[in-house]
């Protein structure tokens, strides 16, 4: 039965979404406050703040960085490199995944080689990226790209393998072209796999951006953490890590919003 209507007002809509969201946000804030409070107490009573700093000191440092403008400069440099690497890795990885799925024999031949490339530690390749692309933006973007593209390839390839074969065969009996099947059946089916790859790659992209800055840069959170460590500035190191954590949380929330838009059935469930 539909909800009862009130004259002149239309159907009555029950608001059941805001309360769980408010409850969840409240518990998250309470957990964060408890962790920070325990950290602050421990730094005063059990462990020298030289080793673990203090939340109050980190808050002061964040304020100083915000006033001086270095907070925005360093955060944006790291974030922009990660975004560009992801933006380049997504279409390239998706395209290669589709190509390998369409050419299974070719995929079987090249699989050991590209899996070998995937297994290479990127930090060992970092000096080569600096030599090839310099110490500017391009070397960081390419380092991030080299980290995230393989995750997109693997997820796209696995997602295409998981597509309902009966549905594909049905479309073939109806004489649908391979491109039509790819566009109308296979690509929509692998959206959850691509979203999952994006969630994984958020942290990987930030790692790649930070590593690139540590190898050679004059700004960015990786650069800031490195120079803070060289000065034995524990508060500076924890401040950089805290900003990276907040950045990753916001990045993941943005992906969650995109997921709700593309996959409304998951939000309803």
C-alpha cells in the first residue's frame, strides 16, 4: 500500500535515511575524539612526545601552515599529481583490459611479461623516472600511472570474464555486433569492478605521489615529510601523515558519491 495522503500536501514521505547517517557520523566523531584524547594523554604520561608528537602540537602546526599558505601549496601538489595519474591510468588500463579480454590467446602469451612488470617495485624505478622525465610534475604523474594502471587492467579483465555468458550468447544469437555487446552489456557489467579498482588506487596513487616527491621535489606532502624527518621534527612528519589521511578519506567519499550515482541499486540495498 502507498503512504496515506494529506489533502493539499501529496503523499507523506517517511524520512528514514537521515537518522542512521546522523548516528553513524556521531559514532565516527566520538571514535576520533577518543583516539585523539588517548594519544594526547599518552604523550604527556607514558611516551616522550619527541617520538609520537601530540594532537595539540599537530593542530598548531596545521594552523601555522594554513596561515602561511604552505598547507594548500603542499597538499594541492600531492593531490594534483595523484589525480592526473589516476585520470591517465583509468582509460589506459580499461582499454588494455578490454583488448586482452577480446584477444585471449594474445593475453595468454603476454601475461607473464606484464605481470612481471606489475610485480616490479616502483620505488626502484623512481630514479629512472627522474632521469627520463625530470624532477617536475611529469615524473610524479608517470610514477603514479605506473602504479595504478595495472590494477585497472586486472579489474577490467576479471570483470569482463565474470560477465554473464548466457546474456552475451543471447545477444550473439540476435546478431548483435561485438561492439554493441561491449557497449551495452559488458561495459555496464564491469562498472563495479572499476569502482573497486578506484577505491584501491586512491591509496596507491597517493603513495606514488609521495614517493615521487621524496625522490626529487621542492613542494608536496612527501617533500614536507622528508624534510621534517631530516630535521627530527616528529610533529611535522605526523602533520604530513594526518593531511594525507584526511585527503584519502575525502577522496574515498567522492568515489562513494560517484558509486551511488552509477549504481543506485547498491545505495538502495
